[in-house]
């Protein structure tokens, strides 16, 4: 029903659409400032910083899901794969595409010699939490996320 493959540069317009769909679901559509052009540079430029997989519905050849990842380094655990986003368009959820994407991303983690995989899930996103629980994932509510935006950093460093 679905085919999973590595993402290609020509997939990026659809990838960004799915990112925006996720942001709408997470009640933060105004926070998406990324562009296809930035994604081209960041994913396919001289120093790529992310990779991704796409789920294609075989019947229509439409991209209906994505898994975007990158690598981080833990001083405690070494090289880790960070799953930034996994998104399946609403009409295709519950049909197995998310599982296929997640499984492929876990395989990438192992293939690349990572010590494990890390990601975040919103505490109110029960469908996602239940999905990850099926895998036996450790859900740690102890850590607090911290962020500074580029404009804040510029102001601080003046």
C-alpha cells in the first residue's frame, strides 16, 4: 500500500506542505518560517544537516508522509539520531504509513552506528504518545525544552 524511500530534492515542496499540516495540527502554523529554498540548501547543499524519508501511496504515487531526521551528539551516549518530525497526512493516518516511516528511521539509526534515537512529542498528542508506547519508548517528562530565536541572539550579542 505504501512505499518508503529516501527523500529527493524535488520532494521538498510536498515535504514543506506536510510540515505546515503538522504545525496546524499542533496549533502553531504561524511558527513555520522555513522555505523550500532553505530546505534545499540545508538538506542538499555542501554540508547537509538533515535527511528524510517519504511515504508514497502506491495507488496514487502521492507523498503522504515524511520522517525528517538529523544527528546530534550526546556527551553521555555518543552519536544519536534525532527524529525531528514524523508526519502522515490526516486522511492516511492509521493505515500503517507512520509505522513504516518510523521503522525505516530506526533502521537508519542502526545502519549509521548511532547509540539510539531521540525525539519529542507534545504532552497532549495522545495518538502519537500511544504510537510510541507500542514501541516501548521511554517518555521522559522531566526535561524542559529551551530555545532562543535568531533575533533574540542578535539582541543579546549586541
